């Protein structure tokens, strides 16, 4: 029997504010359910979501947005993206990108990231000295990951303010129920971003540096294969869009969770070696990406239902990360949680290639805030973004003190 979850209204303000109770109710009915409004299956449990992410009969199959002439640049940056490809194309592209990443870029940046996080935290404390709350999102969470990706790629300082607005406009295309204005803004941002990166890549070919973009330009495999220019541009855009959106929203969602659970914040202050495990728990508790679609290339049995060839099925990552079959007391935030197989970074061949860098950024951000403050409290009511797929905050007012 097909169970319908049309009751999950992904655009309802109450659902966007807190989807986890609705997930729990739906998960108790069946592990995989059909959503008529979305026209796809939804996997609500950890086991079934994991299967969706790992089963090779379920693939990322990109289809250009129509009309093609309206979405030329948006289609280009997805048609060539590692996230949208399957083997053998995915295997080839990931091998080349991993080879460039393997030149020590993440560890090279760690001291720089920690210094930047400390400076941003100090600025927040100084601005909050007059007892006025400050916004953690604009004051730190949004600034740090964009700066890190820009430093990683070697984007000149003067151009870095361009990156965040481009990314913000593009990722709104992943939401359901978007408007024509949102689509036009996304295409315009994609076109400007592609044009900019083509110019920057041309500069790196004639004057290479030690940045990742230079290494992506020059990387070759054992057979002499290299990235095409479209693949190069797409990879850089994906690193920024996926990388900084995840870090910004883990920072916002995670800090809000800690501020609403002061006992957990106090535990983290008292035992700083808990920080790595605590960050994994924050990603589990309120993940930044809630839904990841795949398409069946053959009939597939998942959770007692048959996903027919050509049908879509999505892993609901937030629902999976709150599955009581896997996580003890899943609705409880526990910074001491050790057994934590969350799938906030995905799973299988599409596991986030930037996960090590994201962890460096998060450890630096939360570490700096804990080290440089003795007071860290909510300074007002936070405002959540109205979108569901990419879950995050618009503002997070905090009061800080030394």
C-alpha cells in the first residue's frame, strides 16, 4: 500500500520553523512514502535514506532547466558538476579534483582560518560591548567560509564581496515553489560568476600560484587527462556554493541549538576536547541540507516500495538524522554523543568532497567564540530563512562578553 505524506507542506512556516515533529509522525507510518505534490518518493528513516544515497541504481541525472536559452549559464554549471554526474564521468572528475585537493590545501589554510575566526570573534565582542546584540550571521558565520573559499581559490581581495551574493541567488533555485524573479536572479548570478571565473582561470594559466584554482588548471592524471574549462568553472562554483552554504548554516543552526540548550553550551565550555564530537552532533541535530534527490535508472525496492525507472526519490536527511532506530533520544542535543553516524554530509560516491575543510572552519569558528567569550547568549529572536531544502537562519542576534 502506498502511504502519502502530502501532509508535509514543505513551504508552511510552521514546518520550516521545525520540521522534526512532522518527520517523526510520518516516519512512524512508513519508511518510504509518496508525496503527490512533489511527485517523488521520500525516504524518512536512516536506513532507507542511506540506501537512497548509496544504491548505484539511483543516480543524479541532470536535466537542463527549460527553456534552455533562459537558463544557459545555470544549466552549464550543473551539467558539468561532480554532484550531478554518475560513473564513469563522476569517477574521472572526482579523481582530478581530489588530486588537486591532495596538495595539502586544507592543512595549509588551517592557521589562516583560525586567525581569521579569532579576529572576527574579537570584532563581535567589541561591537557587543555596549550591551547591544550583534548578528552572528553577518558578523561571522557568513564572512568566514566565503573568505576561506576565496583564499583557497586565490580570488583577489577586491573581488571577494562578489561571491556571496552570486551564491545566494544561485542556491535559491533548489527550493520548491520558486518565483520567476528568483529564477531570473539565479541565471543572472550564474552568468556573472561563470564569466568571472573564466577570466580568473585564464590569468592562472599564464601566472600560476599555490592556490587551488592554479592546481585545478594544471592537474593531470596518469593518462594526461585534465579538466575542461567548463568543468573547472563548475568545480569552483560548486566549492563556493556547497561549501559556504553548509558552513554558514551549520554555524547558525548549531549555535542557536547551543544557545537554546545552555547546559550543553556549558558542558562544551568546561570540556573543550568535546568540540569535534559536538560539531558532529550539531550537524546531526539540525542539518543544513534537508533533502537530496536521486532518480531511478531501473526499478528499485527501497523500504518496501518499488521506485520505478525514471521516478525520483529523495533522502530526507533531517528525518534520517533523528531516526530513533539509530540515535538514542534523537530529539535530545547531546554534545557528548559518540556513536553518531549522521549523514549530514551525504554518503556513498557523492559524500561531500569539502567535508574536511568544513570541519576545519567549524572548529575554528566555534573554538574562537568559546575561547574569546565568557558570555554568549541570545540577544533577541532569530529569524529563519523561509526555505526548507537548504535550512538556515537569516539573522541570529547574540550578546557577547569577555
